[in-house]
């Protein structure tokens, strides 16, 4: 999962390089995201694929549906233009949770004051993201655990996590306040609608040579089960859709600031 996020970061930097020639502001932000689940006891049951198969279980109490959001964007906001665009990288961090996405947005600024120092900006963005939530350890009650063709180390437990990838659709409203010609403070409220492209349970550990190994099973695999508060389900017990709230500071690095300055100071 971390390798995938390194790829996301590298991709965002690569895309931002040509984008920077058209951008005015770099925005650095932080905030919170609300996950779509309530405090729950989540049990995962797995019937392994060794020659002598057995059921193995992990059991966690998942609480705290709020996680933290940090990120940065580059955008083409100008007080003299009617179309807004940006490229954004989000990272989500929380209790046993790690995720993120990269998005491109478009919007239309609405100026509240004559000097255009306060702006309301509705936007919509589309992108791609990944998420990973630890489910604890699959407790080994026999010699070894086998997932597909992967055999884990004898007499050891196996780490297990929910791993998902998604296409993101995110409508948002931004409030932008000019503190100076070079600095804005920005408030953002958004709602993430994920369209999942992969839903897996990831198993990680070591083999008998102490080498790191991992394997995955689809959520709908016939030998994989979830129980949430005692009720069996084949759906993911944690959904990343939901509201997001951010505050950011945007720095103007645009080369052509004179038209904007003249417009602001009319």
C-alpha cells in the first residue's frame, strides 16, 4: 500500500510540473474527514487454503470515525478569470488508517465584494485514490496459515487489512479570503462519493525464510466473512464516503500579478 501511495505522490508531482506553468497559487491545507461508519466490533473470519484448512479470526473494536486530512494543490485562480482549475493531492491519516487520492477540479468563482477580496467558489473534482485500514491480526491456532499459494511462517499470526481503490467524485464549496496580494486563507467543505474499483483483504507477514510476503482475497471470496456487531455481512464494514472540512493557506507565485492587483484595489 505504501508503494502505491509513493506512486500517487510521484504522479502528482509529475503532473504538477507542466501544470505549474499555468498556475497562480499553491495551497497547503489540513482538516478532518468523516468516515461512513459507527463505533463497531468487526470480526473477520477466513477459511485458509492449506492442505489441512481451518478457520482463523481477527477481532477489533473500530471507533473514531473521524480521520485527519493533509494535502496541497496548485491552481489557476485569478481575479480576472471566470474559470477555476486545480490539481490536488489529499492524504488521510487516522487510527490504523492510511489513504489518499489525487484529483483535478474545475469551478466558477463568485465574488462577494467589489474589490474581489472575498470569493465563494463551488467546484467539482474527479480523481483516483487508495485506502488501507488495519484489521488487526489473523490469530494462528494451528501450524501455519495459507492464502492462495502464499504460505506464512509457522506458528505466527498474520496481519490483515482492508485495501480499496476508487474513482473519486467530490463536489465542494470553497470560501477564499485575500489577506494580501500574495496570500489567501481558504475554507473548504466537500463530500466524497467513491466508486470502488478494487475491494480486497490484504494478508501480510513473513515466510519460513523470514522474508516479507503478502497476498490478497476479494471481499466476495467464498472463504472470507465479516461480522459487524454480531451480524454477518459481505460488504466492507468501513466506507470512505462522507464529509470533509479543510482550512488552507494559498500563496500566489504567479508571474503576472499586476492585473489582479489593479482589479483588487479599484
